[in-house]
């Protein structure tokens, strides 16, 4: 009976060691998966942030180009207006100069 009890205790100890080994292996596997998932999440977040930053940069560049074009259009309109005013006064200036010379 003592031998049977000792055998049962050893079997129980062996089973406990197997359970511990399996638990340790499961722990290691879960930890490795968690690390891989975390690395993937970080990589994905970085890629998304870079894509968003690039899109925002493109939008800012486009807004800058649009503002520049609007300013250029305004300047060109002002130049055209000044040119028109100058041409409309040209005959008056010529007449005034001739009048002074005579």
C-alpha cells in the first residue's frame, strides 16, 4: 500500500510537472503572440500616421498653390487696370505736353 501511495504521488508530481511545462509553453506562446501583435499595431499606427501626415502636407501645399494663384490673379488684374488707366490718359498727356511746347 505504501508503494502504491508513493507511485501515486510520483505520478501526481509528474502530471503536475507536465501541467507546469504546458502552462509555461502556453505562456511563452501567448507572450510571443502578444509581442508580435503589438509590433504589428505599432507598425500599422506608424504607417497610418505617415499617410495622414503626407495627405495633410499635400493639402497644405495645394492650399498654398491656390493662395499663390489667387494673389497672382489679383496682381495681374491690378496691372491690367493700371495699364488701362495709363492708356486712357495717354492722349491727355500728349496734348498737355504739346500745349506746353507751343
